[in-house]
C-alpha cells in the first residue's frame, strides 16, 4: 500500500512519551526509539510487523516492572 497522505499512516502513539532507560522502549506505545524515529518512512509491511509485536512487548515490560517492585 502507498500512503496518500502522511496522516494515513497508522500509529500506536497514545501521547505518553516516556522512554524507559533500560529497555529504550516508549512506555506509552512500546516502540523503540529507533522505530519511532523512522516510523513515517516505514512500509506498511514493516509497520504491521512492529504493530503485531507491541502487545507482547507491553506484557513483557509490565511483568518486568511488577517484578522490580
């Protein structure tokens, strides 16, 4: 798919932009700093691959955070 407009690009951003220093993941959307910085230039395929990983990243991050506390 070719995006007609940059606003057509899906984004998991929830406007909670805080990066965990250990995992280097945003604790709002669970994307890496690198993924966030190139997001608008990724193909639909690349975006879908990352999007499919976000729920498991969230679960893993939450589990690690609970264990720390």
